[in-house]
């Protein structure tokens, strides 16, 4: 659980994105993750996917011939995944037909997996295309699949600039990996 008791019994809610410059190598749960800067002209996500690091370190949930699924290390809620093409493209218009088709089939599978693993009451599925569209990595299109619950919006993000996450990234990754074949 991300809310942990300290030595005097107070809860601490992890808000990793508040650390200076997203404290390199630390996810929203305050624990290490693969910290790989883009290399050799590749995008951040290409670098992570091609790193040959274990999936439990990179939080890659699944790989297909043209796409892959990875946890967002600064999630809006536990279970927040991203579906990406293996080869960086900045927009949907830049995808070939086969990659486009696999991307949306994988979004459907990811949605099913998130529903099975976490039982949300709804999902946000979306793309922030381009820097002006809110894309944090505008050179590599990615589709967010975010589980939502009726009571998951509260004052914490707006007032305290903190998100409350119910489990660690490692636990989320294990939960999704365990059910992924069932959901696909």
C-alpha cells in the first residue's frame, strides 16, 4: 500500500511527481524503476522497451509484434497503463494500418485486463497528441487506459497536489501480468 505508517503512526501518501524533476529513477510510489534516458535517437519508450531489462523492472506488462503495454510510473490511479507502438510515431496519422489495428485491439485487451484486475466502475481511455495536446512524450504516441471509481475524485489532487494510490507499481504490474493471458 502506498499510504504507509511512519514511526509515530502517521500515514504518508506517496506523491513522486512532487520530487524535484521527478527524482530520477523513482516512481510515484517512491520506489525505484528503470530510469533510462532516451538513447541513440530513440524515444524514451523505445529505449525502455529495447533495454533488455526484466519486465518487472521496466513495468512492461505485454509485448506484441507491433505494440506493447507499460505501466505509467506516475499513474493517475493504480492500474494506469499505456499502450504504445513499438516504433515511435508522434500521431495516429503516422501509423501504418497493421500497427493502427494492433494498437486498438491492444487498447481493448488492456481495458479488459484493467477491468478484470481492478474492478473499476469506469475507464478513461485517451491520447494526448503533441506537446500542446498535453503529451509528456510527444514523439511517441501512447494511449492511456485509466481505471476510475465514483469516489476517486476528491480534494487531494486539486488542493494538496497529491494522488492517493492503493498499491505499489510492482504489485500493480504483478496483478496485471497474472491475468493478462485470461483477458486477451
